[in-house]
C-alpha cells in the first residue's frame, strides 16, 4: 500500500489523518505537526509558504507517494509553491471542501469559517465561485476556536464555548447560509457548538472530503493495517494527550524534529 505524508501547523491536521485512516486503513502515513511555529493563521503568506516548503521537504525524505497539506492556511497560500517544488502529487483541503459545500448547498448561500489568513486569502470564496458562479459566500475568521479546541473546551453546553460560537457565527445566521465549511482542522471538534449556533445548517468537514480524494487517487485495496509515524517540531510529550484527542487513537511514540 502507498505511504502518504500529512502536515499541519500543529495537531489539528490529525483530524484529517483520522479521516484518511478510517477510509483507507491499510495506508501508511507520516504526520508532521509544526507545533513550534504555530499558529500559521496569523502569519504572512510569504512566511507560511516558507514553513510549508520546509515541512514538505522533510516529508518527501520519508519516501512518501503523495503529500496532503492538512492545514487550511497553508492550502490557501502555499500549494503552487509546493507543487513546483515536488514531483509527487500535492493535495490541499480547500478544493475538496469547496466541492463538498457546493454540492451540499441548496440555496447557494454558503458560509466559510477559518483562520484570519484563510479567510483573507479568499481561497474558499474563489473555489466556491468557480464551481457555482451564483454562490453567495459569507466568510468569518474565528481565531478563538483554535485554543478552545486545544484546551479541550469543546462541550456545546459549556457557556463560554456557546457564547463564543454565537458571537462569531451571528453574521452567518443573518446571511441565511444553509451550508458552512469548517475551514480549519480544529473546528470539527467544535461542530456541536457550531451546529447549536446555526440550527439546520449543513456543516462540511474538509477532512472527509480530502479522505475521499486520497481514496480516489490511490484506490482502496484491502490489506493489513497500515503503520503511522508522528513527528513534531516541539517536544511532543507536552501535548500528546491533545494530539490523541484529535486523532481519536493512541499515539505510542512521537519524535521531535528540527526542520
């Protein structure tokens, strides 16, 4: 079975890895979380591209057959540079997520939530309008969702979580969106609170969409369970319990690397 590399600015991309493993359990994966440089969402496009090129170069050395850019911010600004730098296929999460949202929306009013950099890049907006020119996109940066998810504050009944979600998402509700793209890998952990603030709205998780695209590219031949390696640019022991919550599986070992 093939081996794929997956990178994100931290542990959020483990939700993407989890979706891929669920879809292709025989696949070997190598995960890199650039925790030392977190967050990417507040950095300039030039700096995010530099970080992404370093991460991709490290993963390319692991004999991977395909690279998945799990970070929405990096997918929004760094894909052209990554594709120029590497001969292997490079997939981002923006286009698969946009396609899923365009299919799901009945009214053509779609919301996008993500980091400041993802929203300001306009990548989801452009991808959605390329698929459905008539679409009305309302985008909102929700930066506090990331620390809430990493701290484990994800209970939709928690007053703080509920109030933050309502404050961020009021504009999307006012725009009468019927579909919202979770444009950050941390946000699926807050899907309960997001759904509570936007009743009746379909939530699109880019992780499931990219997993389907990986399966389409590589096939889904059965086999023994794959092996999974984990690397982080910060000392992993400090946050492995958080990483396991995002992955939904125990992480036996993880290695710190300098890229």
